[in-house]
C-alpha cells in the first residue's frame, strides 16, 4: 500500500531474496501482505551460486543423530545444541516440502543421489542439476513466490537503514535509484540479507554479499553474535584476473586430490574446511605452491555430468578439468556470525528478525559443516515466519491496549489523542485486508474501534460524564449533543434524534 507521502505500508517486510528470505516470505504470505525488498535481480544471492548441495539426513543409511554429531563436532565446541537439533530434525520436512514445490534434486536409479563432503560421516549431500543446487532451490522458491498473490518483490532496491521508533523496528529505508529514497513501514522486519564475504580481498561471494543486515542491525541497536568466525573455503579458482569462482567441496567428495607444485598430496582432502585451507596456505608459504586440484584420475564423463557448471567456467579460463590441474586458493566463503537471534528468528530489537546467513543462532558454532547453510536458510526461514506470525500479531494487541490505556483512558487530552490516532492510522493501513485467523480478525477490529473512539474523543473538546479531557475540564454547551461518526469524520447531532431521518434505512 502507498501512502500519499510515498511511504509504503506492508504487514511484513523481508529484506533479501535468497533461500532464507523467500522461504520466510512464503510462510508469512499466509498471514498478510509481504514485501520482499532485494538489492539486485531476485536470483542474485549467495544461494544462487551454491553448488555442492544441501546436507539432509534422509538417506537409507543416515540418521538425524549422525548429522547432529557431525554438525556439533565441526563447530569446535560452541555449537548451540538446540539450534543444531532444530536444523537436522526439521531439515528433512523442509526438503520434502521444497521438492513438492518443484525443486528437482538429482536422482540415480530413481532414488535421490547423495554425495560426500568434508567432515560428514555419511553421504548426505543432496544436489540438483549436478552442481547448481542453490540455483535450482531458489528457482523453485521464486516461482512459487511469484505465483503467491500476497507477495510483492521490489528488485534493485537496496535497504540502507532500519526505521526504529520507541525501541521498535518498524521497517526500513531503501534506495531504488540514485538519490531516490523510499520508506517502508511494516509490523515486522526480517533481515535475510546473506553474508559478508566482500569484506575480504579473496572471496567466493557475489558482489551483493556486503554484510548489510548485520551492519543495519548494529546501527539500530541489535546485538550481533560470533562475528569473528568466518569460514574460508579451501578451493576457489586461482586464475589471475578471474573472480574467485568456487570449486565445490563435492569435487573432493567425488575423489579429487589436492597436490602441491611437486605433485604431492599434502592433506586429507575431506578434513574440515579450516584445516584444508590452512594446509594450502602452509604449502604456499613454505614455497611448495601453487596448489591445484587434480581430477584427472576420475572418470571424465562422470566429472562432466556431475560438475557441468564448474567444467564450463574453468573452460572459459582455458582449463579442461578432466585433463588439467585446476589452480586453487582459499577464499572467504561464509560468516558463521550474524544478527543474534533465538530459534524463531527474534533479534534483541523488538520488531526485528533475522534468518539465514545474516543471522547468528549459534547453529554452526565456530565452523560450519559443509552444505549446512542451504538447509539453515530453509529451516530458519520457515521458523522466522512462524515466529513473526505469532509474535508480531500478538504484540500489536498488547501495544494497542497499552497506548489506548494511556491516551484514551480515564484522562484524555488533545495532543495524546492526536498521536494515538496517527499510530492507529499507520497500523490500520498495514492491517491485512483478509485476516487469516480469528486473532488477526480481532486485531483489525480493535484497531478500527479504537480509532473511532480516539477520533470522537478528540472531537469532543469538553468533559462530560465518562469523557474527561484535562485540556477541557468542564462541560461546554457547544457539545450538548451526540457525536455521530461517519466515514471517519465526527460531527455533533441532536440529543433526541441522533440518527437523522434521512440516514435511516
Ligand atoms: C559460491 C558459493 C557456493 C556455496 N555452496 C554451498 C553449498 O553447496 N551448500 C550450502 O549449504 N551452502 C553453500 N554456500 C553458502 C550458501 O549459499 C549461503 O550461506 C546461503 O545460500 C545464504 O542464504 P541467505 O538466504 O541467507 O542469503 P543469500 O542467498 O546471500 O541472499 C541474500 C539476499 O539479500 C539481498 N540483499 C543483501 N543486502 C541487501 C540490502 N541492503 N537490501 C536489499 N537486499 C539485500 C541479496 O541481494 C540477496 O538477494 C555457498 C556460497 C557461495 C558463495
């Protein structure tokens, strides 16, 4: 909805259109209008570049307990157990749901095919279109979002700051053209702005990953968690002048070796990422580099069908991955920290939520297990939507009751009533036009009836009976009559015939 001053109003504001933002938007669409503000084209995100796959314990030889153990041990002692349990236990349902929405995960002999990645005790990494897993997942979510009436997507709109009043996040400002700033007011704001790899000279992240969510949250007064933990991926393509394109861990999962300049293997290729990355740095520092990834002993046809995107990108730089060693270097890849949130996406600032890479739940501890972050986006995106629906809906009623008690209670005055009316107007504009449940329907009614009370009370500039105005403490003959409110406009009518003849049906 567009107010005359250009301010936009929506029920729920989602910043970012990666896996976390889109999954949350779909959940929120059942409760009201959702505006997704995203700073590039909607598919441009870390999610869109995710290759290797999504870890999920649904294979025949797997179990959520094993996935939990691997997640906890990768996290080096500081994984939050409750968050990790939520991730591994709710992951299977979220993946089946996404498949039912059209995501095409790869199969072999009719069954899902799982690959192995570093520090996983089972083959549990589901993939799509070979090495375009994130692209396929976000395609399915975006298509569904575009078909959902309650979701509007505003592309090439970069949010710059959160709007905070009375200690509550109420939306954001964004730029969609140079110099053109728009404000959006919402009942709840979700940060799903992804990572911050662009802090570093070497990164696998696309240009959008500038940590905007954590930065805006911090400026608005929300707490951040674990910002010192940044994961460096061991194998980004190291060709001069080329972007640090990721050579997925799944390549090592399928059997590729890391070799130094002398052709020697120097580390366990499937150890945790930080260990492999440090081993590469050591080879380079001690003069045994450069390091390359060797796939030449693998079946060439399988390599090409399993990793079509990697093969095509390397070919662009003159490298045939089935015949040539692929030069690699570590690069910043994923930020474990982010906006501190509970298991329902709630930050420490009222009205502000976060999910996905922008959030810090403690789920990855000090090091993320490979392929746990796409799953994180799905699971915690869905949870944030539920958290927002529960709390944002509940909290509007509490706030309304508190404000009405103060401004519309036993003692009233013109300026408090005017400011209550402004607040009620904003909330009414953002209220869902078709409430999804009884609570939402009641909230809308409370807003409407409180607004009628406030308008009538401000109109009656006297004190009479139950209506006491501190700025007009005595009865006034000018107001000897009833207040008739029609189309939001109050007027005085006769004591005996409050409803004029012509107005009766
Ligand atoms: C090359 C690469 C490969 C990866 N491979 C895997 C993998 O195989 N498996 C795995 O689990 N994980 C992988 N990851 C990590 C994973 O992709 C991400 O952690 C995850 O997709 C993050 O999802 P998200 O929704 O939180 O954020 P993102 O997908 O990054 O989405 C963030 C969104 O926010 C938008 N945005 C940012 N700032 C603003 C702003 N100020 N205003 C408006 N919009 C904004 C962006 O444009 C984008 O739409 C990989 C990451 C990269 C970079």
